[in-house]
């Protein structure tokens, strides 16, 4: 026993994602890194990589493909066009449709550059191992995500607000949740905001902008982490002509053990 | 007293760097982040930013300027053309000359994109505060740096070996030095190699490829950190037509407290 999770579990999870039906990936293939995805025409790649560099909390870039490639070093046998459960196709900053197979959309632009971005699902296993319940997993829902009032630092033609994910945590475990997630800065790291949702411009926690609402119990505090859906907020605000992304909560599962990101 | 270092100290240090004489910046403006610098024509900027993303230990990018700009958000009153003590001008991958003022070189290419990259000098203050002597500071020398046999992951036209800096540490403090530096992954983080220099292809520690040799005492172990001179090794190997960099050990001093990078 190596102590590392079984790589076959990551491959099996990707196969399930490829074959459907589409479901959020939180809790799938525990121990493996999950990623947000955004594919943009080559002409927009510089602006996006710079946007990510300038906003590392919401946009930690873990891999970038060569133009036109649908392969990643993070899962050599995967096909980025099919192995995410649900994709979004964007035209001029508007969500045009959601598809479970992006092969046809990919073929429209032979020079797409694909960015894989860290996802907070990656530190949910350590939270659970510490005995901290992850509510949306316990309730078998997608994680709640909110568009905040915080501007990201712009880059070239890209600008937009930060998106956050939220997990309710008992008040006496919040510090531990902050420290556990803080050990993995490449997958969003420590929370950006704890409590006081109005400070982020969030009026009603029961009405997330993406994903599902979850129960918040007495004595629990909403804890907010920077979220890899932030690039989709930039698409809506900045309107590049074309993009493919994952659907929020429907992530790309890699072969990289989540322990790889611990500092 | 805020507990933060006095910002005036960073400005005064930059002014001293601007006016000369040129000296290595290790130990200057303690508590402030120091940076490596590389400026490349716009046409090479994508390849470089991707190279940095693929090699985050040696090339943690802390800021990127707009094309042609010599300003950085990390020190708003600074001029990147003059505020480094010693610059290197590169032509076709060959070091053409060293200058203390790069204004004329900058004017040759109006579209230069400048990258500021984390520097291990940033965690030397915490090492010293823990009572770990930083030998090259104690000996008033430049830090020793070595070209290793480790390939970086290539990106576009850029490829090259990793460069490391070395500090001799008493055997009973090595773990602590690893942990202290590991808390700041944005400025190279934990060591990449501890002891056994032959494993990096280093034949003689007393003959560094950059900087100065330092004394290694009985009971001390050479500890190697990924180094922001790695981009210069990529220049030599990949031969872009033009580049401006800092001279190894002669860094750009920013206004950002080094505690900013702690996770």
C-alpha cells in the first residue's frame, strides 16, 4: 500500500463522466485533484493567462494545453472534449448551450488553448478526514456558488467579478477549515471571506448564482472560498467571441493526488 | 507600530540601487519582497508566461507589466529601467553586456513585456529570525547559484535547465529551514534538493555558475532552492533575439512585505 489513492479510481470516474448521465463531481474519486476548465481561441490566450496570473486566488492555473490539443499532462489518457460531465458553450459572452460532449464545439475552433484551473473540491477530502462535514456532499447537491461585488484585477480585454463557493462550517471548526484549505494554495487555498456575506454583496445565501443552495444550521458560519467559476464571470463581462467551459460543479478529474498541492 | 516594515526602507533601497554603486541586494531592505526580472519582446511573452506556469518552483510570476510599461503594481513609484543595481542585456541568447541603467536598451524595443519573479532572498529574513545563519549574508557575498542537470518543462520556443541557489545549513536546522521557506511557495518555497549535489549534476560547490562561493562548514548540509535565474538559463538555451534581465543576485526591491506570501 503506497498511501496514494488508486489511479484506477480517477480513470473510472472520468469514464463515468464521459458516459453520463451528467452529475456534479464533488465527492467523486476522493483523493484526486479536480479542475475547472476554460478553452479560448489562441488570440485570447495571453489575456486569459495574464488574468489568471493577476488573480491567483480564484484562477490558479494548473495546466495549459498547446493550441488545438485536447490532452493534458495531468491525465494523459483523458480527452478534454468528452471527459467532463457537462460543458458550456459560450458565444459573445452569452451561454449558448450545455452539452455532455464538446467534440463538435471544439472542432469549430482548431486553435483553442485550454486552461485547467484548481478547484476547491480538491481540499474537501482533507476537510472530511478532519471530521468537518461538507454540507453539499452530505446533501448530495452541487456546491453553492455566488457572484460577488469584488472586482478581479483586469488583464487586456478581460475583466469581471470574483465568484466564490460557500461551505457552512461550525463556528468552532472554522479556523481549522481555514488552515486545512490554506495548505493547498494551488487549489484556491484559504478562504477569502468568513461570515458577513453582505460584505461580498451576497443578499441571500439560499439563492446561489451557480449550483444549489444548502442548509445552514444554527451555530454554523458561511465560509467563502475563491472559485474557479470566476473565469465564466469574466466571459459574461468581457464577451470574447467563443469559449468552452465546464458547467459549474461538473469538473475535470485528473490523475494527480490532491496531496501533490500541499505546501 | 504596525508590525510591518517601514515602506520608506524599500524606497530608500531602490534609490541606492538606482544611484549605485552596484552591489548584490541580499540583506537590503529586510522584510520586503525582492524579485528577479526578465523583459522580452511582446512576441515572446506568451511562451515565457507559459514556461513560468509550467515551472512554478523556479519561475513564480509575481507581476507582469503591460507591453512597453516600466511600471509595476508591486512598487508604484519605481522605474524598472533604472531601479535594479545591475542589468544584463541579451542578444540571441548571448549576454551582450551588463549595465546599471537599462533605459537605452529598453528604448530599443517599445513592446517589451516585463515579468517579476519571486526570489529566495525574500525568505532569508525569516531564516535569520529563526537563528539560522545565511552564510552569504554573513560573508557579505552574492548567493552561490548553480546550473543543474534538471530539464524544465518546455513551452513553445523556450526550454532550458533549472538553476538553484544554495545555502549551507547545520544538519539539525535543515528541516526547519525547509519548513520556514515552504511557507512562502510564491518565492520558490521549500528546497528542491537537500544534500547530494551530484544528484543535480553539481561537481564542485566551490565553483558556482553564478554569484560567489561560500564557506561550507563541518556538519553543514548544502540546501538547494529553485532559483529565479532559471529564465536566464532558458535565454541561453533558447536564444530569443533580445532580452533584458537583472544580473544574478542584483534584484528588484518591491514595496510588498515578505509576509504577504506566507500561506
